[in-house]
């Protein structure tokens, strides 16, 4: 298939309004003539940014899972729940559905996102680790769609903290792990936003010929 | 005039934009990504839904999202903003900021931008900061996590369930409706339509001025 | 290409219309529920949070604190509250507000619920028609709310003791009310307590009702032995009041609310019949150690008076020291005719009557009432063989002739008995009993481990009873301690023991009938 890309034709597509335009001066900072959005043939320094966010997310992933997300203190007991122990508690207390949702959204999903984005980034950089572009694009789309649900646990902790707050008998506070966890989610979202899926096709095309 | 060019946002392949039948959508011939959709019902649908979303958003923020009933011992309820305030008061400033941004500000920006764009266009005007609103809307949509928040309320209710009687607040209904409306907007809204209308309105005004 | 269903394009407008209706409905409802905004001034706003603290009337939320600020003179906190619509009728000039915080003083641990959900503002509806929007909050919770049926009474006490606002008031060990308020009498010579007695107990307050301090354990060591009286565990810890009419008196006339009563120091004082009789001096020339003011004067077991004071005097004529005991003796009671003998007793002059009695041999004697406590009392009796004596009416109070008691010999006897009692190994008995119980417990443990669950119930019961027996054994030991009063009621202990025995028997019976159940468990009944 000999499809022509906009870049090869010397054109730039606006990511906001999809207008394809021919840039006047290729070097200058360009703006879309219709919606005035900054115009880039490819997202600027896409790989560098993606890596930066990814590495930061990887580092924070450890405290996010080790530190407690939610501390509950009551007259009778006080407990600190990490994400994993929260899932375990929910499973044991007879809500397997909720436990599965949290397990998927808070543990599996960030992990898959980190691994997936790393694989995509590596695929662009190294020939040996290439993922077929269409498969790569699928992974990217999926990451984009499901990535947001990781915030569930953080929100839930916040709601609980707002509801249960009588210092003497029972109090739920948002633990230090919540910050790390929230940052992991935000960073992976930023990483996936900075990644440009068009690069996947670019490298494939470069290989093909 | 030839059909305008369009580039696939995913693989950058240049294609010609062809008119679609009602309800149809175009896919990229190279990677299969959906390129655009035919506008269903046009701008008036989006205007109606945007206004509905705005009203529902206000309701969702004004009413409590969850209530904790301890019988005679007391009663506690929290709104969306109350959640943010509670987390902030616990010293988790950044976490509070994240909830504020994804739960309140981003949805507000998204809905606000939609209303700002579509209502004047529908009435035949061209809003002054159309391009700004146009760029804000998709960015805000990425960060707007209202649906996630709804799930979180459910999770919180389950987690507290064995401790006390927890009931979903009335705002949750508004939340649910809002999420449906936002999803509808997402599927019905075609960003290109904004510019079609904007250009048509501008042209119409120029014609009117010329007539004067 | 897929064709979407064709809806009329105006239909989409239903969505915002529905949303708007929903919003308008909620908004209007909120507006409709909104009542007046009021301001309450408190000394401190401790525990109150804006937009969180509720105002509750009969445990129903009727308002919410909206804002807290300092008053203009910075001496108090002004709380602004948004009331609900239905609360607007409750706001009168006499509506009271107070902050409910967890309190452990006074009658009970109150406001426990506030531990969970934070403090709230309590409210008592006013009856006044005049509406008001600014209130001054009470510093102490209004214990007596206007809607609780009952009446208030006033008590005058010598001192407050450990009473506090909220201290319980008991009627026959049932909590019947609370102390609502206390203050010093204007002259500073008494404490005036305002108490609230709930209906229907307020009907029990009669003209002849006595109130007394029921705080702590009232241990009354007197000639009659040891009397332990307490109203409740709570009253032991925090004090309280009790009231009752003297048991042998008929029901007195009803009283009105706010009637003033005297508060006695203890039940004994409260129940003492009003003093009557004449004062007499009794001169003893023996030891009156252990004879205390208040000791009874009795005639063959019937208390007819009490010792008022004990002194000492030297008679220079006889060159002997005497112990003058002044006692109030209701001599008239000796005159009461036997029922059925008919006729009014002849109205004799008391003097002549006493004279005639003494002539017949009436003498006072110091006797010992209790071997253990060695309390003494004054006994009046007829000793026809006693040497003649006369009442000395010249003395004030008049002197009644006495007889030297056989106290000296008695003391020796008591000493011997005490020595023998000392030799009885109460401690060992107690210890042995305990050891037996322990081993029984161990057997039960064994049984429990090896037996089937069906038996568990019985075992649990047996164990509970054993525990009680253990406790009983403990109290036996305590009683056996050298200085302990022996006159305690042993009935309770015996009851416990017999119950334990019964429980054991039930277990034994069961095992006897179903020995296999130890091995295989109780057989299931055929379905």
C-alpha cells in the first residue's frame, strides 16, 4: 500500500480541528489557521517526554504500592490499607466484584499501562523490539481508554475521608501512598498524551522502504 | 471544489474527505482508525445536550454525593467539593488538587467550552474566543473523570457498608445522567461541524453587512 | 455504513428540559425546606464546625451551622444556623440551645453518640408565641426538656457532696429523675438543688417523702451490725439521690411541683422517725467504750430511743467518776395498751408514769449488741430484784436509775469466743474451695475440648456458675478476714452455690443418660 502521509506531502494536520494545512514557514512555531492551535507534524519531542514521564511513574509506582493509601483509625482498631491490602480486605469481606474492579483499576491497569507504554516507546526506538504498527496503535488506544479508571481508588479514599471524620471514634485519612498513586496515574496519562502514535507508523514505513 | 484533505490522527495518512450518509462514519484506509462521523441531528442536538450537561453538572456539585447514616449517632454527608476540602484539610494538598482538577475543574471546562461554542453558533453568532474554547474542550475531556468518580462512590459505599449505613446521595443521579449525556455528546459531536457553522455564520454576517 | 434510527430532531430538547425540571425541583424543594436563619451566642464554639454541625431536636436534624464568628466584644462565639422550615414553629423566646459534647460528668456518660459524628447543638422547643431569631446558648445541656413529663422539686442540702447536674435520682433503685440545677442558698448556709422527677415517679413524691444522698456505698456500722446499702453501680461512682417515704408510714398527701424538701445525708437519717420522747440522763460507772451517740435505746428488742451524748463527771460526794449518758427515750411507748384490751389508756402524768415504772424495777443497762463489732446499746428492762432507786427529777435532764451490766464477764466470754473463732481456718476453707473450683474448671475445659458442641451450652452455663461460685468463694474469704463483718447476708452466696450445684446436676444427668454423647455427640432426633 502506498498511502501518502501528510508529512510526506509537506502538510500538517491539526490535532484539534483536523484541518490539513500547508505551513508557511516550516521552522517557525506554527498555528492552525482555523483554530489557532499549535501545529506540529509530530508531537514535539514525543519520545523524550514520554520517557521522562514514564521513568517518573516507574519510580513512584513503588511507593504507590507500598505506602498506605488510606488510614482508618477507630476506637477499637487502627489500620493502614495499601492498595493491595484494600483489595484483599474487600475480597475477604464478601464483595468480590468490587475487589475485582479495584484490582483491575488500581493494580493491573497501571502496571499494564507502564509496560505497554514502555513497549511502545522501545518499539519506536529499537528495530529489534518492533511491534507491528497496527497492534501498537491498538495498544495505545486501549491505554488511552482504560487509563483513567485508575483514579477510582484515590477518589474512593477521598470520599471516605470526607464522610468518616470524627477524631475520637473513627477517622479515615488519605495516606501518603495516595499521593504517589495519584501521581503515577497523572504521569502515565501525561506519558500517553505525549506519545505520538504516528511515530509507530513512521518507523514501520522507514523499515518498509 | 474538490473534497477536502484529511490526515489520519493516528497514522498521518492523507485521505480525501467524502460526504457520508446520515449516521455513517469514515475509517482510515491505512490503519482503520475512525476518522469522522456524519453529524446526526446537527448542532441543535449538541446544544441541547450541552445545556443539559451544564444543568446536571450544577446539580451534581450542589448536592451530596454520599451520606453516612449512623442512626441516632449522627449523619454525615459530603459533596464533591466537600471531598476535596476534606482531603486538603488532611494535609494532602496535591491529592486534593488532583481530585479538584479531574472531578470538578476539567468537567466544568469541558461543559463550559461546549456551551460557549455551540449555543452562539446555533443562534447564528460566532463566539469571540471560539478557537480557545475549541482547544480547551478536548484537552478537558481527557482529564474529566466524572465517570470514574461515580465508580469511586460505589466502591466507597461498599467499603463502608459493613461499618454503617451508607447511602448514595441525590447528586449521584445527576452524576449518572451527566455521564450519559457526556457520552452522547462524545458520540454525536463532530468537531468539524463547529467550523462549518462558524464559517457559515461569518459568511452570513458578511452577506448581511454587504446588503446594508 | 450504518444508518442510525431517525428521531424527530426536537426530541433531543427533552434532555435539557428534563434536566432543568430535575434541577428546578431540587432547587425549589431546598428553598421550601429552608427555614429562618438564627444566631446563637455561646461562650465557646468548641466542637462546632461550619456547614457540618447540626442542630437537633428530639434527635431530628432541624438545622445546620452555617458560620461561626466572634462576637463584637470578642467575649463569645456567635453561631449562625440555617433552620429547616418545620423548625420555625419551634423557635420561641424561650427556646433553649446547648452544645452536646461527650460528657462523662454527672449522671452518666452522655453524648456518646457525639463521639462518632461530632458534637451537635441540642435544642429544646419553646412554648412562647413570640418568635425570636437571636439566642444565647446554655453552657450546660438542658437536662430537663420541656417535653419530658414530670415535675421539678427543690431540695435543701447541707452540702452538695459529689452531686452534679445530671446526677441520677433513684426511687426504689429505679432511676426516676435527675438533678437539673444546683446553687448556693442566698444566705450561703445550704445548697439548693432543683431536681426533676420523671412521670410517673413524680407521683411518688409525697408530703412525707424523704430524700437522701445515695452516693457511694452506704456502710452503716451500728449496734445492729453492718448494713451495706447502695442504689446502683453508677451511683457508687458518681453519686446520686434517692427518695422514698418511710416504709411504715401511710402514703402522705400529694404535693405540688417545686415543693421544698430536706436532703438527708443518708438513708438512715432520712428514715429516722421524728424525734419524740423525753431526755434522760443515765449514769454509768463502767466503760462505755463503743457506745456512740446514735446508739439505740431498746426495750426487749424494740428501739424506743437513742443516745444523744456521752460525757464524764466526777461526783465529789461519792468520790467516784461517772459516765453520764444523755438519751432520748420515748417512754410513752411503754404505755401503749395491748390491742384489744379496750379503753383509752389513762392519761397519766409522764412523771408519775416513769416513777411507777422505776418502782416496778425499770432500769437502764449497757449491753453489747454484736459480738463482732462490739457495739453497745442501752437496754431498758424491768429488774424487779434490783435495789430500789428513784428518778432524780432535780437533774436536767432527769436521771433514770441504771444497773451495772454483766458486761465485764461478758467481755471475757466474748474474748474466749473470738479466740476460738480465730482458730477456725476460714482462709484455708476459702482456698480449698477455690482450688476445688479450679480443678472443676479444668475438668470442664477438658470436657469442652473433647465433647461435642451440643454440650457446650450446658458447659458454658456450668462455667458461668462456677465463676460465680468462685466469686462467692472470694467473698467468703473476705468475710473470713479478721476484721470483716460476719453478719453479711450469706443468702446470696448460698444461692450461687446451689445454682452451681443444680447446673452440675443437669450436666451429670445428661451424661448419665447419654454417656455416648461424650464420644459421638447428641443424637439427632428422627426427622
